[in-house]
């Protein structure tokens, strides 16, 4: 896609071209020439984003679904089977198998790859177990709940040689690649400052204990995190698929600093050329609720310093997006009007412009054949599916995902510590600060957590 063409067409991205894969790629157990997909987690992001993103590609065949909530499990099966019935004009095109436990899905020879669309605290463990089972993985962000988990995941994926794509789909939106290419090729001079806008989350009410709904495996849903009584706004709605309450509980994540932070930190690193490293210092201030069930951060400001001389500021006070500032101008990039889910907490009106610059001529500057050309992908799920048979590295590989998630997590630690922290991105530890290093992992409630995975 040419820049002039993109600017006329805004942010619409085409689906990846269909591709036929020989069944021999997946072994004699493959029933067809399709990549057999299992969907782990059938909630909001699966229904609104990951299942549509996967199903649109001819090479994919979703054959199994898994969820700990029976209602969502049945809905997931129905969604997939109705999609295929409408597409093919025939019922029974595929009989989607339902699993209560993802480990049973991973043991199936009928499943080649899995899409993991679970809550944040259930990302690293199923992804590690999928890699150990030899399954390819599409993993929703954030990559992990802790830095320790992320490092283990990246190492095991590399060891097993499976293809893991992180769901940082901004890399497949052309404006983010265009902005990063322009910055990397010096169109705004020497980059010195990056400003990232991220919203915070509101506080919430107190919530009484409620009976666990029938058909919901709540103990396993809590996973490695401590046991707390069930209440609906701590988990997800029992009716409908609106934004779930767990996103606002620190027990299960860190709030918007990881929720959207991994997207923007990943995109910013693309332009900063820091994808495989991280900042050398981090400091942050944040407001946290003083009461109520929801306890993730609200308004905040963070400052990260990098060894290449770039300073990155992140705050809810900036517009949602990324602004690169150099000695000769600036470039602004955002999602524009795109949302991954109908309940994304962002005003479309405030993020309407996807790409802007101090001088419009910057945006139409062509990148020459001998300049830096970044990875092109038309669609995140399609890129993953293309890379499975070719074993080409996907656009959002696990190590890059881990590094972007690390920026989120050390920013959250800095919010808690309230002081400047010195970070060693090579050792992945804070220097001379055991209190901060103690937050690189969390205690794991048996039998869940990566420390309790039994390798065969």
C-alpha cells in the first residue's frame, strides 16, 4: 500500500489472501488441508475480534472451543458453527468440539494451533503448555501477568520452535508501520521524545459476595491468584459480553497500563528501534481508588529513559496514540476510528485522525530501496496463519511481545514504588532495589501457575 493511497483510504486494512496448505505440513493426523484451530476463551475479545479475525481466512478451520463458563462455551460453539453454516450454505460443515479444560484440547491430535483469548492472568500458563504440546499460538496481550512469566514463555516458545503471534494488531494497521518507518529513516530528524496517551480506569462500587453461577468453574478461573469470593463485577457479565470487571482488578492484571499499554509501547518501540531491549530507568505517579472493588490505576504520568537518548512520557492526559518528536518535526499516529471491540473505552471522536505530522510532506515521503523497510502485514491473524507452514517469524513474535509487556509491568511497579527505578534490560532486573525486584513475580496458588506445570 502506497502512502498516498493510504491517506486517501484512511485506516481500512485488507484481509490476508487465502492460502492452501498441504496436509503433510501438519502430519498424518490432520483431517484436511486446513490449519485446525482451537479457541481458548469465548468471551468478549474472542467473539468481537479473535474469532472473526481467524475465521475470515480460508486456511483456518476452527474445530474446538474451550471456556470455564458453560454458557460462554455453548455460545462459542454456536457462533463458529453458524458462521460456517452461513458461509458454506450447509449445516454440519463442522462439528465444533467443546472442552471444559484447555489441557484436554491441547492433548488432541486434531488441533494444530490455539487462539488464547482468556483474562490476563490466564495468558502465560496456557501458552507455555500449548508450546510444550507442540501447538502454534495466537496469544492476546498482555503477554504475561508478570515479567518472570513472560521470560519463561519466550524461552519455551523458542525452545519448542512453535509459531507464536502476540495480539498487538496495531502492527498490522498500515499507519503504525508508516509512522515507524518515517521515524526510523530520519524524516523528523533525530528522535528525542515520544509521548503516549493511554486512558485510565474509573473506580467502582463495593460488591457483595454472590453464589457462583451454575456451570462456571470459578476456582480454576481464579487460577494462580488468591482465592476471593465470587461477585459478578469482579469477573464478567452473566448476560451479554460487555467489558468485564476483571480488567479493573489488580489481582488479575494491572489495568490500562497493560490493557492498551502493550499495544502502544510495542508500536513506539518499532519506531524507536528498541524492540529487543527496554528503558534504563522508569518513574511514575498514579492515582489509585481508595475504596470499591475495582482497584487498578486511574490518571497517571510515567517517564522512561532509554540508552539511545530517547525519553518516553506516557499519560492519560495525552490524546490516545503515539507522538514521535524529533529535531526536525513530529509525527502523530493512532488507531483512528478503529476499535477491536464495541466496548473499547475510547472516544472515536477524540481519536479520529490516524496519521498526522508537523509538515504534511513528511507523510508522503517515499522510503527508498536502500532505506529501512519494516515488516508488512495485512492482518494480524492472517499473518500468523501464513507463518505456521513457512515457519517465518510473525510480525509480533513472543520476544518482542515480552519486551513491550515488560515496559507496561515495570511502569506499574514504578506507580506502586513512587520513585525513580533503574532498570537493567539485559538482566531484566532493577539495580540495587530488592523491593522492586520482589514485584517481578507473584505467589502462585497451587495447582495453578507456571511453577506448577509438569513437563514430560
